[in-house]
C-alpha cells in the first residue's frame, strides 16, 4: 500500500471489484481517483527550502510521507502554529499514523482556543472525533463532537464546520434509517452550497446515493453516486481524506447492489 492511500482504504480497497457486470460500472466511476490521493514529488524543486516550507510544498503536491517527515522536523525544531499542525495531522492520517494525528489535532485545537478562534478549534475537534471513531473509540469521539458543537454555538456564525458536525449522524442513520440519512445529507449539502465547500456537497450527494440504494431505489442512488464521483475524479475536493472516504464508500455501495435480492 502506498503512503498516499487513506486509512479508510487500507483493508478494503483491493479485491472488492470482482463481481459480474457491476465491476465495469464501478471501474468507470473510480478510474483516475488514485492520482488524486497521492503522487511522487520532485524533491529537487523543494530541496533548498527549510523544513516548514518543504513540508507545505510537499503537502500541496500530495507527497504525504515527505510532507509528514518535513513538518514533523519543523515541529520538533520550533513548534508549529495551528494551521501547520493541521497539515501535519492530515498527512499523519494519510501515512497511517492515525493516533499520532489525533494527538496533533488536540494540540492544534488548544492553539486555536488560545487565539480565540472558536471555529478553528471546532474544526480540529471534529477531525479528532473522526479519527477516534475510525479506530473504535466512539465515546471519546462523541465527546469531541459535543465540544465542537458547543464551540460552534458560541461562535454563532454560519460556517462549513456545522455541516461536518452532521456527518456522524448521517453515517449512523445509514445503518438504521435511510430516509433520515437522506434528509440529513440534504442539510449538509445546503450548508456546503452556502459555504462553497465542495467536500461537503460531494459527501452529501454520495450519502444520499447510498441511502437511496438501501431503500431499494438503485437507479436513483447510482445516479447520485455518479454525480459525486465526478467531483472526486476531477480533483475538486480539498481533503484527500474525503476523497478516500467517498472512494471506498462507493465501492461498498456497488457491493451492496450486487447483494440486493
């Protein structure tokens, strides 16, 4: 597995597109996604930079391992500010250092609080919750989500983070109430449109597609997944983690279609 592969894909990515006619449909949706997750970087172009600038440049070029190494060195040397700690955390997730990434997000959360940046602190709390949820610590995850909600209430302004905070509800409802998942995803899409956040809109489209498939409305669900994958394949998403999440989730949806009676 390459360093640029998101943690959500490490176990399930390979070997899950082998069933009949659905293989061609899935392959059509997913072709080209790998290039958006990580790529080799020409270090000659950043060789003269200091470690912080090198880490930022490698992150922009989606060279996650090099970015993580350089940002870690910069952090050890002088400490990073909150935005660069967030880059370090995201690159940590992308090279499989999930628990370390959560600890870095906790630090970034505190730095944002010290600067009275409530939305930034909430954003780090949400991503810490995502990480904790992903490796099986739901109680701690819910604690971080609760803190994020209170911070956003105190901030009292419209922001994309309010949409991200709804994502755990969608994921839960997909297992027990597909219509509720569909409606909550619609709320996320509305927030994404208002805040010009393509990641939120694309997540919402894909979640609505999965909800429709679980309701037996396969054609409608597949159309929504196709629309979401356009944004993924064309590199419109800001977050490589969301790129990986949607990529893997669409594969799961295709397998669900195969298993439907």
